[in-house]
């Protein structure tokens, strides 16, 4: 917070530490991007080259099974002729079963790829996108709250915080004075106060501007006399867009 400079409305006057929230936002945005990619794939299905890759995988697994079946047939023949033992037959049989299982899995993957995603899978992917979007929005809102902005245009009259200082929720960080309009409170005599009405035009001269007259209007007439002087306070509001008058 800098003291002294004129601020526009909504100018940032204090920024809280936000490193952890910025890192969290980067992570959340990456997760959101991945979720959107999955949802997009769920809606459109796999690309033709991805389906072709699965089809090639089926052909490869079919070739492995064909080879395993031929090897199993030879091993059984050798076993029946007592040229090989039972353990070799069991090993070849195990390889054959594994090849069948791999082919079945590859065929199932190809079938799913050609059929596309089910409606519930698409809905689940879209729901995940919505959850991640809400997470990103939440973190962005938390980041926005790390910036304390001036509610009005004015001047920083006093700095109430230092760099690195802890700030309580709702605690003050700076004192800002709005000088776009100023109020003077002259005293008038009992004889004159009865002639004043709210809204009456009033002129004012300041010692610092001997050649300039400021024009405003009466905003209030205080009906109670001040003790000792028997004078009455009057409030006069003056426009001060150029900031010439300082409180």
C-alpha cells in the first residue's frame, strides 16, 4: 500500500500472498483440460486411426493364437507318441490359453471402439468437466479475494499494513479519503441561520486560493446552537474534482 497517490475506483490497494492459490489454479486448469479431452472423446468416439490400431491388434493376437494352436497340436501328437513329457504339454497348453485370452480381450476392445461410448459414460465425462470447472471458478474467486480494492476514487491518507504483515479477515489495510466532494462546516449567527435552507447556493474562499471562489450548496443546517458562542453549524458541500481542497 502506497500512501499519498490518487486512486481510481476499484484500484488495488493491497495484495495478499497468493502463491499457493496460483499453483492450485494451474493444477486445476490442467485437470480441467484433461477432463474436457476425455469428454470430447466420449462424444465423438475414437479416431479412425485408433480403431484401425485396435483392429491390427486383433490380427496380431489371432496370429499368436494360430501359432499356439499349431504348436499345441504338435505337442499333443508328440505326447501321444511318448516323445515328450506331460510337463511340456502343460506348458504349451498354458501358452495356448493365454493366447486365447489375449485375442478375446483385443476383440472386446475393438468392439467397444467401433460401438463408441455409452450414454452413461458420456454423461459421466460431462459431469467431471462440470466439477472441474466449478473447482477452477472457486480458486479464481479465492484469488480475486486476495486483492483489496478501493471502494471509491480518492487518496491514500494513511497506510495501515506493512509488507509481510498478517491481516485479519475484514481488517483495515489503508485509510482512503474521497476528495471528489468536500464539506465545510462554518458557524453562522442566530440572526442569519433562520434565512438558510438546504439547497441554497453558497460560495467559499480558501486562504491558499485567494483568487479563486468555490461554489457549493447547503446540505444541512444544525438546529442546536453551540454552547458559549450561540452560533449554529451549517454544512456546505462543494465539488472538488480537481482535488484542490484538502481536508
